C-alpha cells in the first residue's frame, strides 16, 4: 500500500501530461486551421475583387475596340472623300 502511495503521484502526473499533450496539440492544430481558413477567406475576397476588376476592364477594352473600329471606318470614308476632292481640284 505504501508502494502504491509512493507511485500514484507519478502515474497521475504522467496521465495529466498525456491528456494535456493531446488536448494542447488539438488546440494548436485547431488554431492553425482557423488561421489558415482566415487567410483563405481573405485571399478569396481579394481574388473576387480582382476578377470583378478584370471583367470591368475587359468590357472597357471591348467598348474601346468598337469605338476604334467606328473611327477607322470614318477615317477611311473621309480619306476617300479627300481623294475625290484632290482629283477634282487637280482637273480644274
């Protein structure tokens, strides 16, 4: 009995250490996972903003290309008119 009283505190200490080790490790892993999830959420939010910006810029590029094509057609038409004017003034 005296031997049991002598060894019992050591067993309790070892048992407490093992339980603390498992629960502490789980908490550290959960904290790590929580921080990783926050980082993922932040990156997802930033990615969404960037995608929206890219889509808006693509729409702007499309509009500018349409406007550029219209202006090219107008320039070609004006060049043709100018060529006609040049030939008329040369013949006189």
